[in-house]
C-alpha cells in the first residue's frame, strides 16, 4: 500500500442570485458572502450570528434532557454537604471537563473530589473498581465527565451502592441508555437541545450554566460570591479544540471567547503550560491543537492523567512550573513512541501484500503502547486516506483506537462489526474498541468488507474543497483580513481555500528538503507563497494552477498578504 499523493479539487458551485441577495441583505463583501453560503449560512441573520459569536446567543442549557434533574440533585448535595465525585476521562476533553466541574463545585463550597482511571490499568470510562474506590471515600454522587453513556453495568453498581450517578457525555448513545439518576447528552434521541456536536467539556459547561442559574434563583449567592463562568472558557476551548468537534454554532461561540481567555492566561497552570510549550501572544487553534493539548494529553496516554488535572487546578506557580515541565517530558516520550510505532506500521504496510487492495487499514501488535496508537492512526489516515484502526495486544486482549475519513462513520462501522468485539464507543471520526486476540482476523475481514461496501475509489482520494477562484487583483491584504473574521478555523469551519489559474513560479527555493518557498506571478501581479511538504510535488511546467489559503503575515510591524499553498498542478 502506497501513501496517497493526489488530491481531488472540488470548486464550490455558487448560485450568483443567492450570493447577490446575501450581499444586499448583509452589506458584507461579495467574496465573504460566497464563503458563508458554502458553509450553509444563507441569511443575513445567520451571517450576523456566525460573525458575532456572542455568548448571549448560547442556547438554554435546560433544553438538554435531564438537566433539571441533575441541577436539582446537585443543589441538594451542596446544601447538605454531600460528597460529590467527578469521574473523568483521561484525554484533554476529559481533563478539562473534570477541572471545570471540580473548580466550579469547590467555588460553591461543595464537598468535591475527582477520579480519573489510568488508561493502561483500568481502561476508558467507568469501571467497577473505580466506583468501589470512590464509594469507599464516601461519595453520594458521581458525575461523569466525557464518559459513561455505555456504562450499563456500572450504572447498576452505583445504584446498588446507594450512589446517584449523573452522566455527562457526548459520545454516541447505545439504543438503551444506562439507568442513571440523570443522563445529559445532546445526542440522546429525546433531547431537544438544538446543537448536537458539543464536546464533553461543552456539555459540562452547559451544566455549570444551568446550575448557576438554578442556585441564583434559589438565593444561594446571597451570602457567597457567584462564580464568573467566563473564566472557565479557557478550559472549554482547550477541550473542544483538542477533541476535534466541529467549530460551528455553540462550539464556535465557546472557542472564540475561550481563546481570548487563553491569551490572557489568568489560570496559573495555563500560564506555566504556555511557557514550556513556547506559546506567546494571541493564542489560536493551532497553538492549542499542536502545542498545549498534546502536553496535557501526554500524561494520560503514558501514565496518569491526574497530572494534567493537578496542573490546571493549582494556584501555586512553583508547582505549576514543575508539573508543566514533567508534562513536557512526557510529551517528548510520547513523540518518541509515536515515531517508533509509525515506522513499524509504515514498514508493515509497504512489505505485507495482504494490505494491497484494501479499503481500510487495521493492524495489531503486542509491542505497541495503547496510549499512543490513536495518534498514529491519525497520521496513517493523513498519509493513506483510509479508515484506520491500530490495536495494542496484551494477554490475549486487544485495545484499539481508530480514525476515519469523510463518508465513513466509524462508530456505525464498529456497530456493524460488534459481534467480533468485546466493546466499543466513540464518534463518526474517532472511536475505540476492545476484542479478544482470536477475533482479530475475523474483525479485520468484516471491517474491510463494510468499508468497501460504502467507499468508492473517489472517496479514497483526499478532497480539497475550494471556496472560489480568485483573480490576481483580489489577492490583497484587505481580502485576507476580512477572511480572518471567520476565525476560529477548524473541523466544520475550515480555512477558506481558493484556486488561481495559469500562474508562473519565480525565485523558488526548497527549505529543509521538504518545503517550498516561492513567488508566483500572473500578469502584473506577484505573490509570496509558502508550501509545507510540497517540495516533491512542485511541477517542472512553466504554468500551473494552485490551491491556497490567504494569510496575514506580520514581520517587524509590517503586514503583508501571503499564500499558504495546499496543492499545485502543472497545466498540460
């Protein structure tokens, strides 16, 4: 199997009458209206809401099913001083969810502690041993954070131990919901909450909003300070960006304001983390996704995610510096493990003929670390553009982590293969599973047959969705700056891409044997451009078409427009 180099160019077809109508109704630039229409934003009001992203336009949290039951029970627990355990997941979404709940409940004078299972020893989500441990510490309520939606036996155990279980989760629910005191998940079929793609920390933030409102109306804050939930948005942004949920609708509002909080860095642990990660100035999604989040994730992937919780909870600057340095070291260890596993996987794909002609990639090894295989799966999807699952085998049981591509719902695929599995859970694009080692070959075959039945040859080529064709005179600093009003960019709101035809490259250089630094000319216009990992795709032809995004380049106080190349093709 060979990595995929070709890209499909898909230029959006615009209805010019619709574009003109939105221009007239919104008074926005024509190109911006075209981009908004490509994202399904087709009215002036929808455009206003998208661009303003005001916190006042968040939905009523009580629209979430069981929210009223949860806040009433938590209110009684706060008044009675009952012990509350926050039981979380070990990724960034889980860690930030735990920190949000613990910080908020502590600020309300709640009797609160947390528990996060160790990935290797206990696995994902609620488990009987963890429940018994927190019960032994006197917990009367367990609130799950980013887990629990498939935990039927564990919910029954909580009931048997006299613990009220409140589940907050955003993963795909099974046909039957666990019998818990309350189950808050926007994906529940009975839930009327308008936005279904919240991250786990987004669900938790809505719980905090609802609980604060309920307590405010009950007079709880007559004698104590009311928490400022804006100060929690840094955590929400971290978890939401890290979990790669669509940055649209309510997620866009939360992340846009959360990035401002991350930039200010009022949280001691965040400031320390930014220092070791080399993050300064205005924080954007890239800094979160590639610098901050991996360091929080590293502890949970290799050992104990509680280290990330400690960092984000502490107010001790010295301790924050120590923990962030340890997380940085863990991240370096994680990167080394990731590199080793990726090299082994690539060698296997190149040498094993059984992978030829397959629509999916499923492979397993007894030497792989279960905490890192999800990252390597993502890397393989980038290289081969196929649904990918890597499985770490130990003592006859495999723990797998998968990533997917557009057009293939990974959770649904695992559901179709569930007779081969011990358990599974997740989303459309990311999921986990467990299986007996002897079921591996059967699962590989069934999963690939399912993938082949749904994916065409065209689906197996990465697609570049292009918003518009630009003329040279449209590539200006002003254009780049009004495009920046669409930020934050990410899943569901990708950075706009453009195509320009018949350009010539002048003064081209290869950087670090991989990257292109060049200058393009068309007619009397010239443009600076950078293309990462595109050196081997640079055509020998004098004329070419290019796909790119527009960026504002700040250098020594001077602003200029720069093209970030995504692909280029020779004109034959």
